[in-house]
C-alpha cells in the first residue's frame, strides 16, 4: 500500500487538451532546443491531475479502479510505470 503523497517538484508543466488529445507541455523551455509536448491518453491525463493534487498511488489506483471497473492492484504498477515515463520526459517527481 502506497500512502505517501506524490509531489511534482518545480512544476513548470501544463496539461492541455487540443485536437482530441491531451498534451503535457514544458512551459519553462525557451524554444531552442525545442522539447516536444508529451501526448497523454485520458487515463494519463487523469493520473497527472491527481498527481498535481498530491494523491498517493493507492488513492489514484482506487479512484481509477472505481471509474473504469478494474482491479486497483493492477493499476498501481501501471501508475508507477507512467510516473517513470514522466521522469524520462523530465518531470521531477517526489514520492
């Protein structure tokens, strides 16, 4: 059970919805070199919003499990993998 709140450090990222997709934009970049926005699906966007609001992994998985009718234990690993993708993109996350 992961009860530690998730915190995004130096959050300069903004989530936007455009052209049918969710986009995570690095608002601190100056343009050169240009860092492309990260595309998120609906679930990724929901996880991002919960991270911004400092949910813990267990809270996120429980909320998504109820909404999508899937076991929360499966979701915890998926959330951790998504957080690793965000880290690879450059988002600093503290658990």
